[in-house]
C-alpha cells in the first residue's frame, strides 16, 4: 500500500475538514407574511410563489 512521503500539517487537515462542514441553508424573507422560507420555493404556509397563488392551502 502506498505511504505518504511527508506528514500533512494539522492546518492542512483542519482546512480539508472545514470545507466539508455543514452549512445552514440560507433563508429568504417572504414579503407577504414575513416568514423565513427557502428561496425559489413555494411558501408552505400561504401557497404563494413570486406574488402568485400556486397552491390551494386550507387555512
């Protein structure tokens, strides 16, 4: 089995692990009701998308 020629530094290992770290999804504020929703998705509370009613939501 192949062996590394030089030891990887702690900084190099930490940088690699940091690139795989979990990132929370960015949220957009819906102007109709002010709730935070994922961008480019229908608001599940109101059924609105880009100012249009696209889902029939029973409230």
